[in-house]
């Protein structure tokens, strides 16, 4: 699993984690979750194509968690 898709997903994951860790506000954190959601899709596709089911399954769950983060930080209007 060292093709260009995996490199893009890896770099995207690092950037998304950095955006969330910076804690620069709700919008930045929300966009970090958007990026995490996108790279989760890439990891799911890669895992399915390369018969790496643990990677695909883990990222299917992470996709749902990251989708919740997008809703919480970008879509929901009320502040917690």
C-alpha cells in the first residue's frame, strides 16, 4: 500500500490532524473534519482495492465520526 492514493490520503490525514490540533476556532476545526472525511473515503477505497479490510473498516467508522464533526463544527448553528 504505497501508491499515490495512499500518499495523498496520508498527507491529507496529517494536515487534517494539524487543523484540528491548532484549535483556531470552529471553522478551522470544521474544515479539518471535512478533510478527514475526504481522506477516510480515500482510505476506504484503497483498503477495498488492496484487500486491506481492517483499513477499510476502520475508516468506515472514522468516516461516520468525522461526518459528525463536520455537522458539529460547520453545520450546526447553536454553540454547545
